């Protein structure tokens, strides 16, 4: 493993200790009540300067144009190597309503799961209004392929999991229900790898505008987040796109996030026979991240913070089950 990636481990520890990516909620809005997106993106971009970034497309992301939003770099990931070789990898997608980057749901999550023994990778995906949710899905699919292509050179285990919060959870839900096993004849060798995650962790996302109309009270928009047509709305509703190949899914949220969202998805997974786990915590509110006080809300709720331990146990169980199935196939 190259030294530049170990430097990411050190920089991540420093950034989390110093709350580099935390911006208290009282600073989220300007005097006119609008979101301070410019301030948010400046904070993220400055915080990411010391890290070694890996561009998702070496030759440039399809559809990316700097002049669409100069505050956004091309989509990239920041890889945080585990202390031991062959560890599973978690690809983490922050929240922020598709036009914001919530640091406590990116770097802070990456450090917590790195400390549990995983490789982690922070995904910086494209944001609205310059780009759509379909661009975000493409970014995550490409990131999964990229990580699979690095299995040998980065000493990764075979399993790649996705984990997302709020908008990031919605993207993970889409990538858990829309994937392929690789385009074997693609000129780009990375495109030959599968973009199917081995499991998905979805945290408090507004997953569907089909089974739950206007989730979180969100009114119909221009189609940027939930689709412009009936076909797009169905495509973006993961509970309507489950197949026999859908990977296991871990869902957690608070009751304030509208428990129907998690229950609808869990119900569809149950009907399809897909392994899942669902946790709806009665307290708390949206955007808690680790619920350890290091979030924009400064909320520390230890009971809800147990989701990390529960998720770690669940991921390890999924990995063990997949290893058993792999051995069975090898023996046949």
C-alpha cells in the first residue's frame, strides 16, 4: 500500500478530532433563510485538501463540466486503508439533500468503521442543481467498480458494501436495486467489474415518493430528486425494484424520519426473501450520523448510537454467510 493512502488515515483522524467537517446547524442558513450552500461546499473542499483523492474516471467523468458549478470537483473517493490486508470495504455516501455535503455523515462515519477494521472510502458525488440523482447513482456504481478493480493493488477483501445517509442512503438504495455484473467487452477495464454491492446500509433516507407520497413532507419538485415521469419515480423507488439478486440491506432511522419509509422497504425485502435488518429508534431526529455529539446538531444519543455496533455485527454475519456460500460453490 502506498504511503499516500496511509496519510489519509492520519489526516482522517486529525480531521475528526478537530471537527473539521462539522458545521453547526445555526450556520446552515443565510440571513434570508436560504441554505448557505456556498459556505458548506467551501468547508468540505478545504477539509478535503490534505487527502489523496482518487478520481472515479481517469479520463473525466461523463457529463461533468466544471462551468456547471465551479464549487464541485469531478466525483472522487478518498480511500482509507484498513490496518490489515483483505478486509471488507465500506463505500460511504454523505447526506445533504443532494445539494449539500454533511461531513459528519462522511469522514466521521469513515473513521468509526475504519476503527472497526474495515477499509473505508468516502464518496464525493455530484450535487444538484447542476447534476441529477441519476448522475449520483452513476458515481456510486463507478466507485464500486473502481474499488473492485483495486482488490489486488490495494489489498482489499472481496466484499464491497455501500453505506449512505439521507440522500446518500437513497443513492445506496438505488445501487442495491440497479446494477450489473460488469461489461465484459468494455474498452475501459474498470467497467468490466461488477457494480453490485455485497450489502447496503441505508440510514434515514426518503427512499420513495411512490409508496410514501411526499416523504418528510417534501413537495413535488422538478424531478431532480424523485423523477420527472412515472417510470423514473418507479426506477428511483427501491421497494419497487427488488429482484432475486438484490443484496442484503440494513436499514436504520428514527421515528421522526417517518417509520413507514423503512417499513415499506423492509416489507418488500421480506416478500422477496432478501436478508435485511430494520431498526427504527423512537427518539432522536434526522441527521444524527453516529449520534455521538459530533454532528451538526451536537446531539449525543448513546441508545441510537448503538446502530454502529448492530451494523458491524450484521455486516460480519453477512460476510460469513457469503464466505460459506462461496466455499459451497467452490466444492461443487
